[in-house]
């Protein structure tokens, strides 16, 4: 988030630059293996559903193609094996007698009706080239004339078979309405004299839908079956990888704990060696010199007293270093004790340090450790740069955040210029930013030349308990 600069009225007439940096970031988490498993299964199922959906569309088109091919083949077979052998010239000869035309129609009727029951056809029509219906199993159509389509005329000329979905809104198909969608196939046939006629056979479209359903079911079974097999084969591998990841995480955590324990043990050993060795020796020497100065008259007493004072300052500095080497742990010794150690450098430098810390602070160890690191670095900055006389440290709980504020009465600084700078001289502000970022919190700075400096850190407390 970009910096937000406003004026804070609590500083009176002095313009105090406020720069806030929200440095929250998502903390690292362990591998959510259950979510990974669910994600793998869902991805596989969604992939199978997508394949099945595409397969449904493909199977519908394929079924239509198969149905058209079947209807074309059936119509061609009926035309060659049944209709043409039963055709007489009188069917298409307008000059034939009525008796001859009736006999020819009866012969064709007997031949076709024997076949339509076996093929499932719902209507059969025989057309002349001029569009006249010469014969049909629907007698009301016989003798009527309709315009033939280009496909019909092409079939007559090329003697080919074809099929398409019937247009039931056309006048010649009015007697087929109410039977659902139909597929009409047409084929050229010839009377004994050689004249070409057009045979049309209408089939229920249910056959197409049934074929599509069969193909769709088969394709879906294949798709989901493949996905199921893939999941069955993939799950053991995913489980093995997740277990390896969890095991690796546990190993790294154990190694980190051991490294921290080893570091803590080494710090304790160094602190104990300093306390039991040089610190005791120097403190004893300072006491001895002080006693000798008090018992010795003359100028030599002054020299001894100054030496004793120098040694006492060295002891104080060594003890501050011991606090830095082996600081109090906030989760073990309490946050107050840990912050007391963290501000030891300020006291050693002559600052008046005021701590305002509750007796109990309900926060998780990461938040407490961030607070200690923040206070140590903020006080160190005050010692190095602020030329202050007093530093105040205050800890509060605000909603679900732990808020730590470090204020000094020093000279302050131009915040905008310092925050833009990347020089090593401003490493302290960079370290404070890093502490806030590592803790997933936010950092607030209030300062101006001559107005002192206040750093405020807000980090997630990591606990649901109240004060």
C-alpha cells in the first residue's frame, strides 16, 4: 500500500509528518494436504465433465450422421428391391386408363405397405418430375402438385440418395404433423420405360435421438471411467508426495528448533562465562580501587577514584551486553522483563526509560518476539540519532492487534527524506520496516525536526483471549 501522509493535531502548531506503511503479508502455512486432495479430485471431475459435455455434442452430431446414412441406405434398398420391381408405366402415364392406373397403384401399395411396417417408415410418397404426387400411402395427397426443392430435383437428375430433417411447415407435409420431428430420405426410381420418379420415405426422428442417447451414454461412461481410473492411479502418488512434503516440513521444523535451542544454550554459556569471569573480576577490581581511593590521601586518591568509576562503567556496559546476548524471553519471563532487557542499552546511555506494559499480555509468542525486537531497535535508534533524554515504551491491545509505541523527546528528523533514502546511515528505519513485515503488521511514524519521534507497531496478536 502506498504511504499516507497527514497532519496530526496532537503535536499542536508544529507540522508533524505522519507516514504509515501497511506491511501485512500472509504468513507461511503448512501444506493443506486435504485441500490439495479435494482440489485434485474436483479438477479431475470437472475435466471429466468437460470431456463428457464435448462428447455429448459430438455424439449428437455423430448420431445424426449415422441416422442420415441409415435412412439413406434403407431408402435406397427399398427403392431398388421393392419399389422399382413393383412399378408399372401406368403409374406415371397420364394417358393410361383409369383401370390401369388403379391396378398399378394397388400393386405398388401392396409392395410398399409390406415393407414400411418393417422399416418403421411413417409416410411414403412417389413424385413426378413436375412435382405431382403420383402415389402415397396418404391418399389425400395423390394428384396434388407441389414445388420440388433443389435437392429433390438434383436427386432426380443424379440418381442419388440423400436425407434431411423434414420441414413439417411445408404444405406437402401437412399430414405428417403431430408425429414429432421426422427425417425424410429421397431416392430416384425408374418405371419400366425408363422415366425417373422421386421416392420419398419419412422416418421418425426418435431413432436419431435414441442413437444419440446411446452414443452419449457410452461416451460419458468412457470419459468418467477414464477419469475414475486416473484418480485411482493419481491419488496414491499425490498422497505420497504430500506425506513427503509434510515429513520434510516436520524435519525442517525440528532442525530449526534444535538450531534455536543450540543458539540459546550457547548464548547462556557466554553470558554465564562473562558473569562469572570478567564481570566479577572487574567489579571486584572497581570495589578495591574505590576502597583504596577512600583510604589514600592526596592526588593519588583522585586517580584511583576515576579508575574505579571507569571500571564500574565497564561493568555496566558488560552487563548490557550480557542482556543482549541472553535477553529475557517474553513467553517465559514475561513481556515486561523482556522489554526491560531490550531497553537496557538506553539506560546505559543515560536515557530515562519509562515502561508502560500490562502485567499480562494476551498475545502469541511471534507477536511478543516482534514487540521485543521492535523496542530494542527503536531504542537503539534513539540512542544513536535522537539526542533524547527520555524514551517511553507503551504496550496496548487494540481489537485483535498488539500495539507497541516507542516515543522519545529528541530532535526528530525529516521523515520523507529519510524514508526515501537507501543509504546505510538509515539502516535503523529499514530494520524497523523488516520487523513489521516479518510479523505481518503495520508501522506508523510520527516525527518532524525538533518534535521528537514516535514509532508505532501493530501486529496480529494471534490469540482470541481478552485482557
